[in-house]
């Protein structure tokens, strides 16, 4: 049981983060370590944090804000695409991407 607890992300204050992957057909992939991601889909605004439940949706074209582990905020404007959240990885697959 102790081994399972040590891998859950709650062990001794070990810092956890999200891996954010931004994928477009015509640009190299962007990978960032983040504390959180704020995005908009057909339901409304979503705030993605570490250990978020698996989720997928269609982006609605509004800015995506990525709060990096160093405290900086990077904002991107995606065009056409969707996102997936799984195992502390947020992947955005979009037609084009501005900002950063």
C-alpha cells in the first residue's frame, strides 16, 4: 500500500506539474511545464489543474492561458481544433496557433 501512495503525487510535497503540448500541422511542437491551463470550449471556460480528470473537447477560438511553473503566463490564440486532458498532459491539436 505504501508504494501505491508514494506514486500518487501526494508524497512529501513533491512538486507536480502539467505537461502542455501544442500541436499544429505547420509548426514544430511546443511543450511547456505548467501549473494550470485556462481554455474555452463549447461548455464554457475550463481551468485544468494537476490530477484533472480525463477530458476532451472542441476549442472555441478564444485565448488559451498557460500558467508556467516559473510563474509566467503565456497566452496562445488557437484556430480550429480540440484538446485532450489525460494523465497530467494537456494536448491542444489546432489548425494554427498565434502568440506565446
